[in-house]
C-alpha cells in the first residue's frame, strides 16, 4: 500500500469516527455542538463526500445502528415503566379486594355471634318459671327496636310496672291486652312468657299507631292507648 493510500485511509477513518460521534450526540438527545466547534471540526476533517464510497456506507450504517439502539432503549424504558404501573395498580386492587373480604367476613362473624347470643338468651329465659323485672326488660330490649324502646318502656311502666302477670279484669300482662287472650295469636304461652306479650304489644302498637312512640304520644293525651 502506498503512503498516500495509507494517509487517505487514516483520514477517512478519523472522519468516520468524528461523524459517528456527532450522530450519537444528536440521537441520544445531547446538547448540540456549538458553531465554533463545528467549524473547527469541519476545518480539520475530511467531508463525508471525500470519503470513499465503501467507508461512507460504514459511517451511515453505524449512524442508523446507534439511532435504532437509542430508540430501542427508550421503548424498553417506557414498556418497563408501563408494566410497573400496571403491577402497582393491580396490587392496589388486590389489597382493596382482600380488605373488603376480610371486613365482610368479620362482620358476618359478628352477626353470627349476636344471633347466637340472642338465641341462647331467649332459650334460657323461655325455660324459666318466673322472671324478674330486669330480665323482662332485657327481653324487651332484644325484641323492640332501640329507637322505640323508651316509648315502649313508658307504656309498659304505666300499664303494668313491668309485671308480666299483672291483671285488671280481662286486661292482662305487660301491655294490658284486653282481653288477654288476644295475645294467643302470637303463642299459647301468653300468660307466662313475657316475650310473647312483648311481641304482641309491639305488633299492636305498630299496626294501630305506627310505632311505640306513636302509641305513647296517644297515651299522653288519653291516658290509655
């Protein structure tokens, strides 16, 4: 190889490196070179047109490869970010679903316990041969809605003083049903079971006055209901 050929190949190679470097800077989004640097480089470098055709192809191929690599890296980063965001959202949905299921299960357990407690309490009270005032009131609290209990209690207090065996002529029981036999529509043990009397009284107040509080309002005006 002659000296001029060696020098031409060296210059072309240096130019290819310089050109590829400039392309890399642009493809990667780096800051553009200043005009002074470009002019200085242009002054000291051989133009792409002066490079032999085979080496021009190498420079162009290297430039396209670098651009493709940069685009591929950006696409991979975007895909990774999207996948991470999707995974985060799914994890949040799963956690919310698990929390809801756990809360529902806990609520169901509480309801089962309350139901079992009420059932046990009623069974125990219904097997008794007699009941104290406190026990009768406890049964009433289980049957009468909480918001209506005070009104129901006022009526019972005035009618029978919570004595489930109270009688006044044909009137009988906690709510002084007249006649007492009306309470047999609930159960045949109406004479001895305060729960039967309370259920009948609550039904009567709801049907005739809308609620125990409606019955108590009438009682205050008429001294009876």
